[in-house]
C-alpha cells in the first residue's frame, strides 16, 4: 500500500490536481429525469443517457437519500465496476457525492475494477465485513462503449442487490429531486495501484478513499470454498486441458490470479482476459451466439452440437460475462445448458469442501423459467427447492433466512437459466465459482482414472441424464421489440390464461393444444417470499403440461431499449429410454416450439419472423 497521502492547503480547486484546503460541499440544483427506475439488476441505459449533465448525480443522490442517514454517515461503501466505458468517470462523480453526503470511506478496486461477485465478497468479508453497501457500475453482459450500455446498481450490507423496498424508494426520490450535494473540489485519485487517500472535510471526519487489491478478498473466499490443490492436480494432468474466455470483461484479472498464479496454467489457456472499455467491440454475454470463438475452439457449432473440430478441442471450456457473474460451461464438443449445470452441481455438492464444512447443502433454488432438471436432484437428496422469480436478488432472503428469524436454509446452491449459478458464499451469482465447482466435479470423477482415460464433461452430463432424465431446453429472445406490441402479446396470453382457468381451454385452437399433450395449468407466476412474505406478481405466464413440459413467456427486465420477449421451452424426457436422451435439442423441442409460437402469436404481434437469439 502506498503511504497515506494527505492533501491540504488553500481553497477552492476543482479536480483534477491536488486539493488545496478542505472539501467543499456544493448544493447543485437539478431537475428530475424520467425513467430512473432500477430494473432486474439496477439502472441500465445507453451510456449517452448517463452522460447527460446531472443524470448519474440525480440517481446517486436519490440513492443516498433513500438510506438511513445515521447509517450512511461515516460508513464505508464499495464503488467499482466492470471497466466499461465511463467507469472511471462515474467512480469519480460518485466519490464526489459520497464525500458530500457524509460517507466516511470508499473502497475502490485497482483500476476501478471489481467483478460483481468480488464486490459482494469485499462488502461481506473485507475487514470482517464492515462495509455498509456497494455501488457496482456495470451493464453486465450488455456491450459497452460510447454508443452502448452503462449501468449502476446498489448492493446492501449482506453483499446482495438492494431489495425492492430500497430500489422503489430510490426511484420515488428521482421523481422529485431538485438538488444534489457534491464535493466538486475532490481531486481524481490514482486508481492504478493500492493506496490510501485522506481528504479533510469541514464538518466531518476526513473522507477516505482506499484503492484495494481487486482479487485478494474474493480469492481468499474461493480458497475456503474449494480444494485448490486438488483442482491444481487435475489441471496438471497431461490429458487435461482448459480454456477460459473472459470476453474482455472484468473476469480477466481473476482468471490470471486463479488459473495462472494459483494453478500454474499457461496463459495460452486464457482468451480475452484483458479488460477492455468496449469489450473489444464484443457482446460480453457467455452464450453460444456471442462467445463464438470459444464455442468453435471447444468443437461446437453455434447450435451447441459437436463440430468436426471436436477431436482437437480442450477437455473443459468456460466463459464469463462483462461483470463476471454469469458463466457458460462447455466440454469437448459439449454444451452444458445452465439448467443442467445447476442440477449437476447440486448432485455433486458433496465434492465441494465448503458444503461439507457447513454441514452439507441445506436447500436449492432456481428461478421459475429455469428448467426443472434440478428439481429431480433436490427430490432425490430430500432438499427443499424454491422456485423464485427471475433475478438473483430473490435468492438473498433464502440465504439469510436464519438471520431473519427463520429456519436455516443455507448453504444453498442457486441457479438461473440465464447462465447464472452460485451459492451462499456471496450474495451474487458467480461465474468463477461455477467454473471452480465444475473443476471440482471433474477432479472428483477423475480421482482414480489413469492418464489417458480422463472422464470429461460430456460423460458426466450423460451419466446425469441416465439417472435423472433430461430436460430439453431452449430459449427464444425477441430483442428490441416495440413495447406496445409486447404488451399486446402479454395481454393476449393473459386472456388465454383466464379462459383456460374458467373454461379449461384457451381462445385459440384448444383442440390442437390438448391433442398434442395434456395442458394442466396456465397461469401468471407470482411469488410470495417465504421469509419476509413480500409478493412479486406478474412474473411471467406459464403453460404447464402433465408430463413436466413447460412453455413460459416473460418480458425481460434488463433491456435498455424497447421490450425483450423471452420464450422458454422445456420438455422432460424420462431416463428409461436411453436413445431419447441423446436427441438434438432443436429436434426434440420442435413441436413445443411451434406450439409456443402459435399460442403467443409472437410473429403476428411483433412482425418478427424469427427470434434475435436462440440459447
Ligand atoms: C441478470 C440478472 C439475473 C437475470 C438475468 C435475466 O443477469 O442478474 O438474475 O436472470 O439478468 O433477466 P431478464 O429480466 O433480462 O430475463
Ligand atoms: Zn453479469
């Protein structure tokens, strides 16, 4: 750590440059901006929207105004991001407001970088967990750059996303704000290495900025969770090979720290592991479409089927998104759906030391649109399973149930179809956790296999299907649809649900539907939190069939322009017919997909022939 720098002197200099005199709090007049309502994970907009004068300031002031003043005063908050364009500028602005609003200390990762799970770890673990909360600057898996997306979200003391009571209060406040407080004379600090800066304030204790190592707290936590020597031994095998793609996001520094420095893997195994403001022009979303280079290298086509290059592919491949909370798991010529990945990790929880030490896995949770693959594992293990709305924040209460006066449900493993997997070690989903969990599973299966006979990802997945059956799964996304068109489609589906509930069939071709398979429920998903009783309604429309198949329709809560329609399609295949377990996904799901398109009339409502992305 560079020695504490104390800057003082005369009066009134604006940043950058050394500060002369104490910080001065300015009250800056402003007017509300429309649409500052945080979505599934914070406020996400085009960067240009955030660059408007006062835009970010309004939101951050509204955030500070929504927190209990006595707790905010003198508190420590974490401020960092995924390194996308506008990150450093936003960090400086937030520090100016933090200083003016009485925050005591700000922790910033070197380079302004912290992955979302690492930020959660810093809030929970650093100095024994003294941080009051954290501001994470990221639009996650959305592209970055002057014409792309930027985002901000607030995490609370437990390291997880702020609950809706807080985000609603913030939004409320943004609609009436008329002034924000900022220390405009706070100089920009050097974020390039760990350091401590102290700035005098007139009526408060000094304002402290600490630039902290971005991997140390998080790495220490992962070392508690996993058996590092065991994974390192697996990676040293001559027949083992790995490739990790950070998609030019913030996962890069963590990949270097873990794979190269801890496990001794060669840097040639790392793809796109230098963070870039624009993600090198890419779309940092780890799926078959956007992680094209990795997918090809793993011997896969973009449909997730094996390509002719399969033979030369590495044994294990993985990618993370812009802020490193999402993950995609691949084997040689094998794509593991996020829903299967969740189920397989739950089935193997005993191979992860963290769970053993904590007395074993206590419960499991998945978001509603995530496939039911994990349900079958939970049932067999006798674990309670929770089905929550989309959004990681809904898992937080389950993880902290015992702190909220309920029975202990943690440690638990949670997952979402949207490439999110994690556990109660932090309060965010965690891309690198998922990768290390998979490496633990591989290490476990290969404890005794001789060199040359390595059991790979595909074998593990196949064995899982043979035991539990397979949930064929696909998701169709229609991005940037006109919001009114999307709303009309939803209204049509709700009408369908109503008719089905009243009369036993929907308005369109009931015969066709019931001919194909028995439809048992059509409803709009609503969730009552088992811990605090809060209700989240309008969480997607479900068509549930007798055989466990499902079609789900939902509007995304994370887009930044127009509406995104998601259609989730799932078909369960029992384990007794082993040929039927090895079908191509598109073939296995074709009839259900057709049905989904017909019921929803998505083509008619949106004028779109085909989805933007299929995952
Ligand atoms: C983010 C959230 C996830 C959520 C995903 C998709 O990654 O953290 O919890 O599942 O977005 O959300 P959406 O509303 O776009 O379907
Ligand atoms: Zn993300």
